[in-house]
C-alpha cells in the first residue's frame, strides 16, 4: 500500500518544528553576528531587551521560535509588555513576525542600524533684495493727511501724578515770602480792596500763627504755604466782616456813611443817646 504523501509531508514539518523548538530550549544557538548587530542599534529599554532575547534564540539567519512565556521569562517583563515591544520592533523594521496556524509564531531578527546621513553642506543665504516701500493713500495723494500728531508730551499716568503732588508737610521757613496772587483770584481782589496796610497786618498775623501753631494733627505743617496764605486772607476778610457791627471798621474797610470814620462814630453815639433827628445845636 502506497504511503500518503500529504501525511508524510505533515510528519516532516512536525519533526522539523519539534527539532527547532528543542534546539531553542535546550541548546540556544545565540548567533554572535545577530547579537552584535542588536547591540549596535539604539532602542528603548523594553525593545532592546526583547530584541536581545530573540537574538539569543536565533540562528545565523535570525530565525527563532521562542514562545511568549520564554521571552517574558528572559526579559523579566509581562506578556503584554513583550507583545508591545515586538509590535514596535516589527514596525521599525528590526524584525519580522509570521504567525503559523497551530504552530505559534516564527520570528526573524534582522536589526537595521541607523543610517548615518552625510553632513549637510551649508550654503550662505543669498541677500534678499531691498523691500519696496509702498506709499500710503495719504502720502500718495496731493492733499495733506488730516491726521494731526500732537507734539505735546502725553500726560503722566495717574500713579505718576499722585507721586508728583505728594509732598511731605513742613513748618513755615523763616525766609518764606508770599508770592503775588494772580489777578483772577479772590485773594487778589481782597488785597486790592483792603490795601497795603491791612495786608501787612494780615501777613504778620499769619507768620505769628505759623510760628506758634502746634504740630498736633499736622496743624502747624503745610505742604503748600502759599495756598495756606491765600486761605488766611479769605478767612481774615470774613472775620473782619463779621465784626463790623461791634464798633470796628466794617468788612469792606470803607466808611459806612460815606463821610469818614469820625462821622460814623458820631452817628453811633447819637443813636445810643437817642439824639437822632435833632439839630446840630442841641
């Protein structure tokens, strides 16, 4: 009876597979050429150790049949880590993987060292042509632009203004002298109406007050003594006006009757004596 050629071929394949598996388990070939090629490749840690484990089981052609359990034990990695590393190695071209139904997987290790690219030649950059300046519509037109650029300096910021006017109050200096008030101020009008003598008496009173004022609550210290002098003039004029009915000169510095201070005093005397309306000879 003739032997079945299909069954004979199947038996030869089974014996070859068993021989290769026994060869990897018992006497690993560990191709020095493949191992050396693996060491020359730069890879991440997990991929490098898996590729070395495959090269340890491969022959000089890079062929090997290790099981997943064998690779995991050699690399001290989990099966999932080894599978991920093999997938990455296949994608990068360092090995090939062929799955045979009922027989497991066959691996072929062929490390691909990184190709060293030749040095790039450096060429000097060509000088770019000068850019043409395009005229704006205002510059191209005959009419001048309506845009007006102010030459005045921009106002300082709010913080700058606060720092500029913030002056520490101080006592009235001994050599301080008042500055003439502006013509459109109330203090200027009062000084002109009151006269020089009144102004000198007011200035002396102001100096005496400043010299004797206490420092409590900052009363005797001012940041601007010229403004304090202006306020003093206005307040002094108001005080004189309030004392106009007590026998002193009125707030406007003029005679109330228009005939002089003596006549005013006589009229007040007659009013107190009940002599109003009597003739001069009475």
